[in-house]
């Protein structure tokens, strides 16, 4: 009796100790852990727990400046969200969307086989480098830490690039490389921010994390973060701060448009605009906004709050 009890207890302990190792989808962070790590997000989520930033905020983020968004994040205490020094497939196609993350590490045969066996048992097909692509939906951006590998670190070529664009309508951000440069360029609208291009196939790399926190250069990105990739670099905006950043970014654009116009007209000097605004200039700005109400995407209450918070 005691031995049976002991065996049952050991089995229960083993299940509890290894439960986190066996999520429903191979290599994917357990939903409970993702909910915990992204608990600052209070909005809608995907089935696996990934924050689902609304499409309207994704679209509005496309119009704001990366430098402005970086400054807003910095002022909020988020100092590790930007990474630069990329090679771009195209320099005129920005990427904006919700992050689907993947983490790759150097290959170890026994571990890789365990990962493949579990993934195939869970219904996944093919090699593990295709599994993140299966998670993509419209508006997503595939973000991968490929530990900076160039030769043998080509996470995609033309075929997988086409699959990514068909599913997401978006591009990729890889701390790794890609192959089939000409073939990828043939995918109209697709862009890739990568460390380099290389003709080799992917080898000696394996997927260790899917939709889990990952590191891209010196930046951290969580699943569901808003990715802003422009020629200047890549910025990862935490999901719970997207609305905060976008509204303030839009305000900065309006403020700058007003400043450019009044300086050009000679009404105010650059010294007056690039300084604390007087009550007269603030009034002129509000009157200027009334001329084109459609340019103001935020609510009157949000504008009033920004006007109060701004140090003029």
C-alpha cells in the first residue's frame, strides 16, 4: 500500500514539475506564463494569450515617427526597446504590426529530436523553423532571434517568405539572415530587416522558444508588442503602451506641422516655436487645429489632457 502511495506521489510530483515543459503547442510558452508576463495588457487576446492590439492602433501607428515613439517610451522608463544596424530588403517599405516571436539556438541533436517529436505529436508539420509561420495572422510581424547567425542562419528564403506575406501581409525582423534575395524582392510589398543575406540553407540552428520573450540585439520584445521598423531601425512598443505612444506621437506630428507652417509664413520665428510656447502661440495652435478637424484623430478629451501635460 505504502509503495503504491509513494509511486502515485512521485508521479504527481513529476507531472507538476514538468507541466511547464509540455505546453499544448510545442515550444510555445504556456498561456498562463504569457498572461503573467503581459499582465499590464488589459485588452483582447489571441487564443494562446498573446495581446491583440486593435487594428485601428496598428494603422494609426504607421503615421507616427519612430524617433518620437522612442522618446515617448524613454520618458516612460522603457530604455531597451530599440535596435539598429540592419540590412533591409527594401528601404521604402516600413513594417508595423503585432509581434510573433521565435528564439533559435545552436543545434544539439538530441534536444532537436525531442523538440521535433513533441511538435509532430502535437500536430505540427515539417521542420521547426516553419512553426512560427503557422501562428501568423493578418497584421502580425514575425520577429526572430537567430543569435546573429549569417552563414547557415538563413531563416527563410522565397518560399517561406511568400508564406509569411500571404498569412500576415507583413514582413519580418530577424537577428539572423535570409536567402534568395532576388526571390524575396519578387514578393511585392514584403520587407525584411536582417543582419545580412547569404546563399546558404539554414543549418545547425533549432527553435527553442515560440511566442515567448526574446532578445533582439539589445532590445527585448514580447509576443504582441507593436513592431515599428523604419530605415532608422526597429522599435518594439509594449502592447499596453501602444495607445499612449500613438496618441502622443500624433500630437507631436500636429505640433510640428503647425510649427513648420508658421515659421515658413514668418508669423513666428524658429526660436519662438522651438521653445516654450507663449499663451498666444498656444491659442494659435488650437485655432489652427480647427481648420482641419479630420487631422485630429484623438478625442477632444485626449487633446485636452495632452495640452495640460505638455511642458510649454
